[in-house]
């Protein structure tokens, strides 16, 4: 079940991004994106009403507030700044 239209828009944008960057993913219950192959393999994004929780592996975890200006580029910069992904993926 989609929690909000705002969250749905962000999920759709991220799915499009992962397709463009050749990262295969699985969308679970329209609120969790799991990257299953490609250069970002292992990345998991879980969307709640007003936050996106990102996990990469067993130890890396970050929670990001979702606002109207939340974007794929913004998310990638945050993930690079927290060493969750490498700078090669930065927007």
C-alpha cells in the first residue's frame, strides 16, 4: 500500500533512475526498493510516511527526511557523503 502520493512520486523517480543506471531492483509492497544486481547491489531503500531509510550491508544505515524537494540527485549526494556509495554515482 502506498503511504502517500509524495512518497509514491519519489519511489517512481528512484525506480526510473535505477533502470537508467542498469541496477536491477525489486520493488516490495510499493515501499521498499532492493537493488539485486548492478553497481549498487545490496542497497535497500525503505520508505515510510516522511522518511527514507537506506541500508547497505549489515552495518551501514541512514534515515533521510522526505520533503517536497527530495530528489534522486539529493539522495545520491547524501549517500556519497555518508560513504554508502562511491562518488562515481553522484548525480
